[in-house]
């Protein structure tokens, strides 16, 4: 039995789950609505205030999908009730970000500014402190989409190992290298 898959998903108040006959799980909550198509080898049942995910056979492929779909459903429940948030820091002289609607205007040390278009499901907030680093905060109900947008932003200027300049997640530990050593 999958250690993750056998755990029931607790439903908070104001969150409803509908499972269609073709295994389409729809989760509605105060922040929005998400849906996920579940493989036919996995069965999803709503019992009271819990969601039970079980598999029909003990094949290797079905065991692998058991924990996956339980985690996806758990992330949907958390997303529509609380939401997800990712914070990234722009470290470097002249590195800054400005937000206008769903467009993020980034100055990352290149000869041109970069316009980064965001999906409509993602909310963005930029905090800029004088004499400090800019912080970009992504919020949304879909954990996969929030993580994908954050990874795409980080790929525009990943942190370099010598000075640490670039875009990094808040709280991320970077491996730093020593520079050249002088000859004696």
C-alpha cells in the first residue's frame, strides 16, 4: 500500500468535491474551482468530510499512480481553500521588477528590459525597498502553475555561484564558490 496514497484527504469547511462517472474530480472552494482527470485504475470516493483514494489492482503502474493522484487532489483542496504563494528575490545592482496588470517588466542586467507575461490565474505583487532587493510574490490556487511560472522567471537569470547575483527563491541556500586566490 502506498504510504501517501492510503492517507485520507481532509476537507475543510466551504470546500465541496464532485466525482463524475468518468473519474473527473472537481473541487470548489472560496478561492475558486479546480478539476483533475483521474486514471481509471484509481477510484476516488467522498466519505463525509474526507476523500479516500484507492487503487483497483496491485500492479506497479497502479501503485505509482496511487500516491500521485492523492497528492494532486490534496493540492487542489489546499489551493481552493488557502491558495499557494512563492516568493523570489532579485539580487544584483540595478536588478528590479515592476508589475502592470499581468505583465512583469524586469531589468536583469541585460541591454534590454524583459517583459514577462503572466497567466490570468496568477496574481503578482512586487515589493521594492530602497537600498534593498526587489521581491516578486506569485499567488494562485494551482500549485503546479505557480511553481511553473516561478521556475520560468528564475530561468531568465539563475543565481551565479561567485557573487550570488540573479533570481533566487526566498530562503534558498546557494552554493558559493571562492574566487581566484592571489599568488604569493
